[in-house]
C-alpha cells in the first residue's frame, strides 16, 4: 500500500458555505475552532458569549459580529449552523434552544452529561430534520485519520487490540473549572480516546468497561481532580483496548500521545498532536506517513467540514450525534467504574 492511497486524511472543506454562529468564545474556541475556520475559509457570521471579555477578544481577533444575546444570534437567518463551545454542563439547554430555532448544530464533546440527554438531542434533531454533529475532532487528527482509513480498508485484517498511552502536563488545570470536574481526565480529556477507540473497534460488541484515576506524586495539594488514569475496554470476542494516561509531566516537557491498532494481518502505530506520524506494518511491507497537518487546528476543520458536506449531500455525517452515542456511553461507563474504584461495568454496546 503506497502513501498516496491515504491522502484523504486531509479534512474535506469543499462544502464550507453555510454561515456559522459561534456560541462560546473561550480558550478552545480561540485556539482551535476559529483559527481552523479562518484557515479553511469557513463563513463565520458572528459570535456570542455570556462573558463579555471573551466575546470581545474573539470579535477583535477574528473580526466577527458580536451578538448581544443568544436569542439574537439564533434569530439571524444568516446563521445556518451553530458551533456550541460552552461548558459541558451548559451544552444541553443551548443545543435544544438552537435546534428549536431551526439551526444545525456542531457541539463540543461530550455533547451531553447523560446518555438520556444525548438521546433527546439526537431525536429532536431528527424530528426537526436538522443535523446534529459532535466535535470529535480527534477523528480528523491526521495520524488518527490515516489510521482509520487504513483500518477501514482492512489493511491489518480483524482488529485484535487497541492501545493508547499519553504523557502530558495538567498543570494548566489548576484554578480552572476543569479542576472542579470529578474524573476530569476520564470524562473530558479522554473522550477523544474513547471515541477513536470505539471507531477502530467498529463491528465489535463491547461488554465491559473499567477505569480508575489516581493523583500524581507531583500534583499540587490545591489541585482537586486526579491527573492519572487507566481504562480497559473488553469485547465479547476477546478483543481488548486500553488507555494509559498521565498528566504528571512537567509543563516544559514535550507531550507524547502514542497508539497502536493490532490486527490479524498487521499493526498500525503512530503518534498524534505534537508528533504526527503513522505507520502501517504488515511484515512484508511497511508504509510510513508523516502528515503535514496537525490535530490543532486542522482536526477542527474536519468536523465542521464533514457536517457541512453532510448537509449539502443530505446524509448523516460521520460525526453525527447518533454515531457518537456509543462513544459517550463508553465514556460514561468509565466514569461510573471510576466512581467505584475501578470496578467493572457491564455494558452492551455495538461499536
């Protein structure tokens, strides 16, 4: 398999014509969402944030129209799609309001705090004929995207195991609302890892999830949420997946995010974020790709690009709320397990 066969790790932004309303102008919006939209030529009409300083910063940096209220943004006919990047606990009512106002929705992850809320969002969108997608931008992280394309083509045969490790610094969480989250690393940060793992396990039946978190030795006393995590996912046929993560690295250490997909006919391995590379190893041949793009911000163009392409083509997007539901269910099961010290949680999830 030659490298030219996997060029579609690039985000598809060919249908980037619909007006976008940005709801929430915090750090992630200004570091990733809006830079991606500017880089790829998306049409951002304007923005709203309940925090005036955040709104003003985004308006000034990205030359956006400021809205005085969420109602004003949703009433603007130039806005066809809203990008909901508010805090997790605030997403559910905002998404419902946007759908009822007739807007297509791209929501940050996780797109709901409970599986019941998530299903309500998905079903309301379907009843209204509107598209709901989730910003699982990791699906378009270049190395993960290339791995997905290889995996879906059957390049490594049947998946036998998926393994992830990451080493980062979570010093930045101290004093933020993330530090107040129970099981932040499992619930929020690792949501991308649960999601991509579930995508690579497509066709399998997941039967058990275990997860736990621990405080790091160098974690400051004033920091609340644990920085280290372990998660294990088991399938009915014996296939397994694992995520081993630590946030205990020093702030000046280069982050590391490694992964592998072990198949019956070969292995895909690589890294993402600061070290983008991916390799297909089938023994008799080996193909390595060193992407020219990065997860931040290019992956964010992938999610919005897929949503707008799906609307234009009248189809379900790959990152639809319905498609992401099983990933959310895995993540919530991991949180439940962590609540009980890592006790196994039985599930019945069709990946």
